[in-house]
C-alpha cells in the first residue's frame, strides 16, 4: 500500500533473521548485528515479533521503556544517546516481562 511504501521509503536494506526452531540464537544474532551496524555508523531498526519470548528489549537494556501511539502509528523505543537503534517489540506491549502472549486467530496472524 502507499502508506507502507511511504513508511519504508528511507529503508535501504531489510535483513530477516528467522528459524523454525526456538533457542538457536535469533535474538542474540539480531542484537549483535544491530550493535555492529551502529558501530559502523548506521541507523538500525529492530522489529521483534517473537511471540514466545521477546528478549530484544532486555538484551539492549530498554525493557522498562514504553512505546507510544501517535497519528502515524507506533513510536519505537530508541537505544542510547545517539538513538541509532530503534526497537519495536511485542515485549513493550505486555504488562509484565514474563507474561505469555495468548493471542489467537486474527490477532496472532
């Protein structure tokens, strides 16, 4: 859609870290990759859609932060003073970090 193209207009590269198995290091790899790209002077966004254990906020020490909604959508959490890493995670939408995500059907899809 037009809105999606507009939102992603400034994005030059998209990397997908995916596995059909849990516990193989997807979150660790994503975090280390984001930090390495930040060190190289790049701006990075992480979309953490891990329903079973969204750990990216904890790994980047922003687990106590909150996302906010504005007219154009959700405002991500930024990491560090230079704000070179932006994070959107299901973990920010849970009341407690150990809560389970119990979305089913259309919500999960």
